[in-house]
């Protein structure tokens, strides 16, 4: 059994920053891939950042230059640093680990 726990998120003003984390535990030896998605009301799920193996991290054009993904292998944890946040970044953010395990999602709201 694998558990993926997300934390971070919340309410922030435009231009602010937040950090999300995605930690995998249980019957998982190593994180091989992680993808961050987000779902906004009335919009399709959007893939925003991810990596597979040791390949470079890819970012969606909508977040490139503002969001940074990083990993701590020893803790099976991945972070998503979000800067210069905009109201259109408001969404529920999910992480997917090893193309198999999903976090429960965390709300990010960007508003004045």
C-alpha cells in the first residue's frame, strides 16, 4: 500500500508565493516519476510540471518561470514552489507518483 500526502496551499494574494509538497510513503522504494496537475472550476485538468527518472523537469507554458519543482530523494518527497501567483492559478493541485498513486489534492486560491 502506498500513501501520497500533499500539504501546503491556501489563500494568497496576487504576486504571492506558496509551496506545495507531495510525500510518498508505504510500499514504495523510490519515486521514479512525479507529475503535478491542477483542476480549476469549469476547466480541464492541466498538467503543469513533472519528471520521469532523471530527465529534466518539464513545465507547462502557463507556469514556466514562476513555478519550480524539486525533489528530496531520501524522503520520497517532491516540492512545487509557486511564485508570482496569479488569480488564474486558483485550482486544486494534485500530484501523481510513479504514474500510479494520487494525492488527495490541495486547494490554492489566489485572490485579493
